[in-house]
C-alpha cells in the first residue's frame, strides 16, 4: 500500500520481514559473543574498572572510578571516541561511567583502553 516505493523494493521487504526471527537470532548470537569478548578484554586491559553484568545489550556501562569526561577528552586527543556517562544522564549523574560498544573487534577495544593509560 506504498505508492512511492518500487514493486521490487516492496517484494524484497516482504522477503526480509519473513526472516525477522532468523535475523534476530543471528544478532543475539553475535552480541552475546561480542559481549563476552568485550568483558574479557576489559578485565585484561583495565582490571580496576567495574560494571554490572548485562543480559544483553549493544553497549556495556563501566565505572572507571575517575572522571569519565576527562578520560573521554584525553582519549579524543589520542584519536579515540569515547562516550562519557554524563552525556546520557539528564540529572548530572554517571560522572565516572563510560559506555563501551560491544560490537567492535575486541583487540581494537583492548588497544584503545591501553592507550588511555
């Protein structure tokens, strides 16, 4: 019932919608594996940082126990892009937290975390 999309695009969309469960299962498996690798890399590169275990997500919140905004600024000067907690908090909290994506290559994450030292 879309007058602006080509018939071919509509047929592709119908085929993909039929595979939603398969795509969801593949994404869940990928994120589960990536989360485990990220947690292992984090404990190796920054053993003092802590975080609550997550059942599933594309990001891991870690408590650095230091000023996360300053860490993000330090990382920016070294070519790293880090998401500090206060950017996600409307009431000025999460000052010591960083959000780390779990879908990056674990070796790339370990390298980036070591460069922060």
